[in-house]
C-alpha cells in the first residue's frame, strides 16, 4: 500500500527556519512583525517542504474563516451569549465566512482557561474570543500571531482589538437615573468576576462621587462572591443584609445584571415591600425576562446581536489592514425605562 508523505506543519517550518510558530503564521498570512530575512527563509523552507500550496490556502483562510472561542457554560446558562453568537453567525454568513466553534470547558467563574488546544493542529485563519479576556488567554493568542478580536471583553495591554458595551458609562448613567429622582442611599449589587462587571461598578462610583457622596464599599456594595452566593441566589444575600440591618437607610438598588435584579425584586416582594414605592431597582442587560418581571424592570439595554455583528466587522477590517493599530470600541448602552424607578420613600420601609 502506498503511503502519502505527511503534510508538513507550521511547527516543521518553524523548526527548520529557526523561528517561532507565530512568526511562520505571520509570514504565511502576510502579516507584519517579521524581519525580511526571516520572511524569505520561511517562504523558502515552506516551498522546499511542499507547503506553498497550503500557504496560499492559509492566506485565503485568514480572510474566509474564523474560529469562535468561548466557554461552554456561556451557552448552557446564558441568553446573553446566545444572542451575541446569533449576531456573529448572521454577519459571518453575510460575508461568506467559514466558521468553527470551540466551546472550552471551565470549572466555573474565575477558573483558569487554556486555549492551547485550538492551536494543536495548526493555526486558525482568525479568532473571535467571545467573553474571554483573561491575561493568560490574551498572551496565548497574541503569541500565535493570528488575527483576533475580543467580543464582550477587552485587552488592557491593547494588543488585541476588542468591542464591548460601554460598561463604565452604563454604570454611571444608571446611577444618574436614581440620583436625579432623589436617591442618595443606593446599594450596588454585583458578582464582579470579570473586568466588564467591575467597570459597571466604576461607573456607579463615578456618579456617586459626582454629587459629593464618598464611596464606601461596606456601605454601597454587596459583593455576591464575598457572600458566597451565585447570581441566581441573590435573594439569599439580600435577606441576610436586611436581617443584619445593613439596608436600614437604603432606598434603591442598582444591580449589575437583570438576574441579580430579579432576585432583589423577589426578596422585596417576600418582605411585603413595594417597588418602586418602597425601593427603586435598576438592572443591566435587558434580558427578555426583564420585560415580564413584576413590576417590569427598568434596565440598561445591550444590543447583543449588534455586538456580535460588529465583532465580525472589526475582525474583517483587521485582516484587510494588518498594520492598523489595535482599537477598543465601546457600544452605547441606553436606559430602558419601565416601572421600577420612583422617588425615594419619605418613611422607613
């Protein structure tokens, strides 16, 4: 039986040329960052090893294919990411892009995630990191030299382009809504495991300090992680806070997600308290369930489908113009007024 010789890999070329796999990827995808001498050596060796035909396909692949990398748990329990993914796929289809989805396992929020498996059998043409912006992941992707964009996250080192909601502004705007109707005793409730959620807290702090209120985490923040409860268990943390007397002066809650806000509404209802007569509540994300809560939840809307579409558009721009500096795009997050915000009560609840 005849056996075809094994197709050379990027690792074979890198070893023979004395350069990194990332450098080989940059040469074959016609990207900057490699000296002219190394570039010629890589192309010569690729030709000698019979890789040139594949190199042509690699260049085409960089334009016509994208690997979408995210966590499996984002799709098992999150409408938020499903709708971003919908936008990604709609735009990819409109641009005739081949797509490959890699769902990575995770032990839970805050756990380390390894993306090295996506490079095991060669480098993908391009990468979308969906909700993944941990420093270790960014390092791996940057080192690969593959065109990449982060959706719903950001690279603080500005080596990868990213698009996300303007979380800090959204936190400020939501807080301003509560301040303008007279609230001053506002508690922010969050599960701050990702940078995006911490940015929302920064916006809350900005708004509070803008009216002369000294920000005090012990007074103004309930951290569900420190309370050791999940977002869907928010009611437990709120019940504890009421029993401890911590919420005696509080008149409003700003919640970093709609799921957290719904837990607050349930806790208040169980205590016979009324929204917005006794307390005002604002959520984040404008999930479908927010419209059907009792009462309908005032929240900050994130256009998740458009977020996905724009992520693909940014990636295509980067591929077409590889010398362009990375950029960070922040999408507007409007306030959706429903029925959970009113002036502060005049008597203790």
